């Protein structure tokens, strides 16, 4: 019998990066692009220094500040001495090791997973790493992109290589056509709800199907971004004309003959007919409605037309206890309709949903309306480039007129490392990616949703079905 | 890295699933420049809650954590492992681990042991019966790939051979990789 030579997209990228097979399933892989930020890198640089090592490929390394930066007035000095220490440390490390850094003063500063794509540094077929779990975002370009811990960051800085057991390959196939008012965020939340937060553990997800092909590149980033919330090592979407058109002309994209050469190579980045995945999940996109989380991890999610579940209805004792604990933390009663739950805060931001298309979508919902009086709402663009573009289009004025705060770029209240945090008991409609206990602030209660759903919630002062709400507004 | 061959220690039970790294070490403790000083802040928010499992004096001094599936999910922060290690944990036994957390453990001499759910339940129940006067000791043997106790529990586990070797010998992974320097240079020559 002849072994099949058909490869999946993931097999293809993996094989192209193997430097050396170290053990049966463990390979030494070459890293094309290493993204660095201020929070998970100081100990790695200290390790290099202590061992007298240098950065092997500084020109393949790109740094910015995002997690721990203030999002208020950039003309003022940072007034948090602990943050300053970390920001300064990255400045010192970047200079000493010869790494390009987009610092707070840079027009290119922003969330690391927003800036690398918009600069065109993220390209199909690459192996991309960063000391951040949402590195999976870059998979939207057909790159194998994964998050690492700090020891691995140090390893990549020193060797430009990564030691990795080969993950399995899961195909998430989205058939059909999304209904109006349903976003990429809803597709990925629906998948996580279906397979669970460990559903793709040990696997790379390849997203396929008509409902993925028709997504814009930015929407694909939203999908791949949350692969990690399903436990995946990475998410991947085969590159196509949408990808190439997005990249064409970006500052770091190839030009001239190099572009033509790259394009020819990128077009070969696909899964062969007959290639085998380890696991396959099929989701009918036409049956997915706007999603809202009700619990304390992204798998605790339901359609906005649904109700807060009753833990007693769940299958296992573990699940029943976890759900009961989650509802107690969230201050929710089983059976409560999700639409109508009152909120205190709205956060439009994060590497999941703070790109220009997200801001346009949210602005289209709030235009000419006012944020409910009891709600504090903020927009934190994913990057300073996104911010400038939004201002050029007048979106900032739309948000300001509606009563939103318009802030500077950073991770902000997605993880609340800076001053942007929820108070205890505050309930937030958030476009970010994690609703863990205390994620946005100790005692804070997070409901994850799409940008249009969060925008509608800001106006209504409660969770609403953006589809029904739009009709009501127009009536 | 301190080698890990065989460790005997008292066990603490944390019967929760999907414990994310935000719980293990909340974000306000990620603002430092060092790998140290995190142990006292382990499970910071949960420790403020009465009834949190690790507040029980019977768990104090434990070096083996027994917990539920998907432990360490979410953020890649290695601070979670640094905090667990500094608190005193040398091994964590669970039905499953999040991938990045698992990798981070292996690079800090903390051994993540995956056992079947029923086996974890057995250990969990025994650990939950421990008292200050009567600890529950477990042995994690990475050389023999087995977990055992003094009450007849003895089960094998699997571990990827490459990482096992690094742990057993306490090797620096960068030193190990740099042995492949000719291969890395060759790759770079072929992929300019």
C-alpha cells in the first residue's frame, strides 16, 4: 500500500519549518517572526543577559508595548511607576539587543496582534510566535502562529527556534451563510460553545467552508484569535485573494518581483484533496445567532434569544458545580432571559475586536443615539493606526457624540493590567475574549459578544438582540 | 533547572475544572521584571474567599496538587507556573492540561502528570480526607513513569520522551538546542 502524500495546510507549514527532528513527534522548528511585548519578556531578556547570550535574529523580532500601557492622554507622562519600570525595561532591552520597538510615542504602537498584520509583517506560511496566547490571531493569514511562555520566548530569542511536539489537526468546517446581524465573533463563540474550552486541546484548528471563505481578513482574525479559547495551539485559514489583497501595499509586505514570487508561493498554501484531519467539526453558520456568554469561561455561551441555563440540567457533576459557581460569581439566576440583563459598562476593544471594521460596525449601531445614562462605555482602538483611520472617517465623533470615551491603543480592559478595570459587581458587555473571574477587574462580571451587540447594549443599557433591537429602533 | 526524578510529598486537592491562569496568578502580579516573588500571590482572589480549598491548613506544605481537567487554560503567562513552584508545588496531577501551561511547567521543573479521570478522582478523594495530623502522601516517579501512594494506588502515566529527559537531567533547553547549531545554520542558509 502506498502511503498518502496528501497534506493538510498545517502539515505543509510544519514540514517547511522543521530544522531537525529531535524525537518521534518532537521537532526543532524555525521561527520567521517573533513578536515581543513588555509583560512576558523582561525575564527572558534577563535570562539572555545572565547567560551572556544575544538575540540570534533581531531583524526577525518586533516589539511593542500594549498590555500595561495607559490609554488616556498620551501627551502626559505615565503616572504609574510600576508600569513605567516595565515599559522602560523593554526600551532598554530593545536597544541593547538591537530589536525594533514601537513604544508609546510611536505612530505604529498598538496591540501586538493588531499591529503586525496591519504593517504586513504577518504573512502566509510563516511560523510566528509571541509570549501571548492570542498569537493565534495571525493564523488568519495562513500562518502557524502560537503563544508561548517566557522561557520559550527566551529560547526563541537565543536560537530563533522552537521545540514543539507536533499537534493534531482539527478541521472546523462552517457551512452556509451567516444571517444578517451575525458576526465572525458569533461563529467562533458558537464553536467554543459546541466543543468546549478544551475541545481543541493539543490541536491546530483549520477553519474551512463557505462561511469562512466569505469572511474579510479582519473577521478571520477574530475567528483565529479565539482558537486558544477552545484550547487550540493555533488556528489557521488558508490564504486566498482576500488575504493577498489585504497584504498588497502594506509597509512590510514584499514589493515588485518579490511580491510576485511570494504570491506564487502563498497560493500553494492549502490542504490537498484527500488530506486527513484528526478530528472534524461541522457547524451550520446559518443556524448561528448572536452569542453572549453567561458564565466565567468562553464556553459558557448561548444565543442571545436563550436563557441563563440551570446547572441542574448539565450532564456531569463537574459541569454542574462549575456552572453553579459561575452563576453565583456572575450574579445570575437560572432561567433569566439573556436579553434584558442590565449592564454597567461597555468595553469595545482588544485583539479580538478592535480593528477598523469592528469600530465601523459598532459606530453604525450607535450613530445618532446616546449611551444609556447609567452605562459607562469606552472604545479602545487596537492600534494607533486604527485610531487615526477611525478619526479620519469621523467614527471618533460618532462615539463621542453617543457618550463613549475615545481612548488610545492598548490591551486595556481586556485584562485590566492598567487603570481600565471593572469595579466589584460591575457588569460589562465586552468585545474581548475572556470572561474569567476577575479578568477585567476583581469581582467584575464580563459578558463576551460582538462589537455590534456590545454597541447596542451600550445604548439599551442591557443585553439586547441587535437584530430585534435594530428593528425596534427603526419602527 | 532542578532535576526531577522522583518526588514524594503531601497532596492538596483542588476539585475544580478549567482553572485558568488568571485565577492562578491575577494580572496585577504580572507587572514585575523577575520570576520570583509570586508564590505569596498564588490564587490571590480565591484565597480571599472562605472555603477555598488551599486555605485549609491540611493542605499547607503540600507539594503535589491534584485538580480537575483543563488545568492552566487561558493566558500564556508563565508567572502561573513560577507562582505554583514558589508556593511549593513540584507536581500537578490532573486529567488534562492546557498546552501552553503544560509546556511552561516542563521548563520550570514542575511535572504535569496526566492520569485518567477515574484515577484522579481516587487521588482527589484521598487527598480531601487528609488532616493536619494525617497528611496524604503521593509519589510521582518520572523515571519509572508512575504515580503511587501508601494505600495501594499505583498507576502508570505517559510523558513525551524529549521533555522527560530534560526534566530528569535538569537540562537547560537552550543549551540542548544549541547542540543543533550546524542544522540551524544550514536551515538559515537554505532559507535566507
